[in-house]
């Protein structure tokens, strides 16, 4: 009888440990405002649902992806175009829906599950100060390429990652048939790009389409008239093994994803970058306003 009791106790303890491990979620995030907001928001949300959350924000894209594939990160928000080009080496032009389906299929083979995409599409873009763009008559990237080729002496600010990405600076110049010398390009942190452009230290800057500083600083986003940039729909991506241990996680994260679109993300980003509110407060307020806390 004692042996049976001991065995049952061991099974109960083992079940308890398994349940605890199942509820442990490591949430990652990249090293710019939007991603820090999403990582913080996800951490607060899952914590309120009873998960034991380990938050690891502020990572580079490639490092974060590798950490997820290696099982060190369970969940983070990724962009469809980033996975398509940088992680799966697909260069063909696809519609937003095709892009999502393709990365969902390819990443499934790597043990990753794409949940429902949001309506936020944080594509890369090049922007100018609105008054300067109007004065020069530059509305599209083709106009920009023509101005560069006419040796108008334009200067650029880019972040280091875009400068080296396979869907970044060099392929963009090739697609639009222009060439900018290294001396005309300044590489800096993403946040400094916006400041440099606003303060007239450069003529053109790399921006993210959902960044709240674009309207706040009176920037004009140049139209990608040749469709160089793929869709960068924002979606939660979770390790399949983690999802199997926590099957309810899919519906929970899809509920959050459904609340996000371009306008919402721009407002959240502006609250941090322009209004100087804390990421924690902005994230918590959004969750409370949408009855998720």
C-alpha cells in the first residue's frame, strides 16, 4: 500500500511539474520601439492569463530568429517579408496573402507556427521632409532614383541592418537603377535616423511605415512605385512544441493580433517616441482599453 501511495504521489508531482513547464513562456522582441511594445504587451497579457513569462526583448533580428529555432525563445512577433526573404531565401514577388501562406508552410518545417496575422504592415520605406520632397518634386522612389542619377547630392540615413539586408539597401539601388556612394550614406541606430532627417542633417531616411514619428515630424513617405518591398504583415510566431503544450495559446494570441492595424501601431509607437510615455504604461493602457487585462 505504501508503495502504491508513493507511486501515486510521484505521478502527481510529475504532472505538477509538467503543468508548470507547459505554462512557462519565453517572449522575445527586437531592438526597436514597435517590437519592444509588442514584447512588453505580450508579456503583460500572458502574465495576466497565468503564464510564467520570461521576457527577452531588445535582440537583433537574426539572433532572435536563431534563438527561437534553437528553443531559447518560445514566442515573438515577426514580419512576413522578413521571414520570406531573410530566413527562407525567397526572392519572388508575392501578394501579402501568398507571402503569409509561404512563410507559414516553410517555417512549419522548422518547428515554428505562424498564428493569425494582424492588419499591421510595417514595411520599410524611404522618407523625406515633406517640404523638401515637395520642393524637389520627389514623390516616388523612381523620382528619387532620377534625382540621384542627376547628381543632386542627396544624403541618406539608414540603420545598419537595412544596409546589409538581402531585401535592403543594395538590392533597392539595383531595382531602381541608382547608385549612392558610401560617403553619402550614414549608418546609425533606427531612432537616430528620424532625428537626423527631422534636423536636416540628411535628405532621405529609412523609416518604418507604422512609425508614429512620420506624421509627427512632417515626413513624406516616398511611394514604392515598382513594388520592391514585400508585405511585412505583423504576426505572432510560436514554437510548435510550445503550442502543443499550451493549445489555448493560439486563440489567446490571435485575439491580441486582431486588435492591431497600421493606425493602431502608429499611435502606440508615437506614444513612446513622441509623447515620451513609458513602454510599460503604453502597453498596459492598450490592454486595459481592450479588456485584455
